[in-house]
């Protein structure tokens, strides 16, 4: 139980745990571990409640939402997406780590203390990452964890491009001095 109360876990232990979880998901679900499909398909699932024929005529949504072929929205990945924030909340309760930072110091120094500006920036960055990940056929966890374990070229390409663009974006937004001034 003391492990669950730690604020930070050993990254090697977490890596081993993710590897074992990925084996279980591959073995039981015959799918890669990931979350972005659920997020991208959610609007189609909501639309299907009112216009199922429309959804079946949209190639992207029909690929993931076809009850006749056993492809339903409320699957294991949907429950994984729900479990992630619940697990984070339980972790916060157990560890006692209630740190709350709405606008990081580095952002505040560069762009000011506006929570709205910070939220819009975070949303746009997340949207671009999700959009790029879906174009690449997965998400950061799907490509970065499952795909890289399979040595998939698309996953390694996405992962390298994501980190490289993150470094370039950080230099553009915060300059070379960046963290030194925060």
C-alpha cells in the first residue's frame, strides 16, 4: 500500500507495468492500448442516437461504429478513457499530492497570468496533437507505447515528430533562455 501513497513512482517500474498492461490488452482484446479513437468517435456515437443511417454513411465513423459487426462505442477503450481521470483522482487522494497550478510560472512570465489564454493555448495544443495522431492512425499512447513496442515505423515516426515539434514549439514560445528566467 505504501507504493500507492507515493507522489512519484519509479519510471522503470511504471514502464514495466505499462508493458504488462499492453500484453494483457493485446492478448485479451486483440487491440493496441490507446485512447484517441474513443475521443474521435464520440461525436459519431452521439449522432448515431439520432441519425444512425447518417453515421453508417460516413466512412470514418462507420469503420468504428457498426453494431452489426460488433463495433460499438461502449467498448473496453471507452471505459479506459473514463477510468483514466478516476485513477488520477484516486492517486491524488492516496498520495496526498493536491498541488494545483492553473498558470505555470514560465507561461505567466511569457504570456501573462490569464487563465483563459492559458486554457485556450492548452486546448489548441491538445487539439493539434490529437488531430495529428488521428491522421497517423493512433494517439500518443497508441503510437508511443503500443506501436513503439511493435517497432511500427508509423509509431516511431509520430513519436519522433511529436518530441521534435515539442522542442521547436517550446523554443518558439519561450525563447532560448526560457526556463532560466522562470
